[in-house]
């Protein structure tokens, strides 16, 4: 058990401040820029930036320059790191509070529709589409598209899915966002900073994953990007399991 003189674990110190907790909660749903976090929290930018820096120092939040506007940065919450920190926090208080791995979500309801989008629809979004279909055991109606689709899926994307995850893309080809006009989606997730600015709303709350384009890189670059996407997909599945289904009209 924790002694009376023991300092609080780092996660408790980081999350205990009301604004830092609010920032963690906002970033749990989507990568965001400082100005967006400022608008959502109603706090001045310098204060938001200060607390984001503290969260970065604790390793809970990372930042990456926007590929749309290099003057901007997107902040991302490392949910795996948060899970590890929460587990350590419980154990630090009492051995009986050592958290077990989160349970597998209940079987996903049928009919959930998810759209992934990036510019070329040749790497990030088809990788995300394939991984979510795999992780959800085909229960999610998942689609991907791009604002300026390439002629074909990048060979490294095909290879990384096959070699690292046992997934075959078959004859899938990139598609344009315009081909999905009129479709309804429960979740629309952009994986590219550029496409975020032009992606239609599709009458769904948008989510953004700021992921660099691996297209000009090597196979190891694709493997790293796929691993990042897979981590995000794993954390997305419980969110989808909790998605309220619209009532069926008689």
C-alpha cells in the first residue's frame, strides 16, 4: 500500500488539474489544434499551450506539425500510455487496485457505418478501412475514400497489411469522396490534415487522426504508420460498441 509520504503518481498529478483533464477528454476523441482546444475549453491560448506542454512532458500527449499548414500543430493523446499510467496509479495506491486489461467490447451491433478519408486513398485510409474491418470481425460497414484519389493502392500498403496483419486487399482501388454523396455515416474519420479541410460532413461528428503520409517513404515507414493506425483502431472499437443505434421507424 502507498505510504503517507509517497508522492502521487505522475498521472494523478497530470490529470488532477481541471483544465488538463478537460484537454485529455477532448483529445481522447480526436486530434486537435491549439486554437480548437482554446475554443472548446473557453480558456486563453497561452494557458492551453502551457498545460499541453505539461501533458507532453509527462508523455501523455504528442504534437506533430500539420501538413496542411506548417504553422499549426496537431495534438494527439497516447491512449496506450494513459492505460499504462492508470494501471500503475491503481497499483501504487493498493495492490488490489492493479487494473486488469480492459475487457473485450461486447459484440458490435450491426449497421454501424464508418468512413475513413485521406487525400489519395492509397495508403492511410485503405489501411484503416482494412484494419477496422478486421478488428470488428466484419461487423462494421467501413469505407474509405479520398479528395484526390491515386490510380491504385500503394504496393507497400498492400504488403504491410498482408505481412503484418494477414489481410488481403484483393482488387480494391481508390475512390473519390464525391462517389459517396448522399451516404449516411455514423463516424467520419480523416487521417490527413489536408483532406480535413475539404471533407464533407456527411451529417456525422467528424474525428481527425493526424497521420503523416508514408507514400514517399520505405516499407518500414508504412509499417510504423500501420501500427499507429492499428492502435487507434483498437481504441475505436469500444467507442463503436457504445454508438447508439437510430430507432427503426415502423
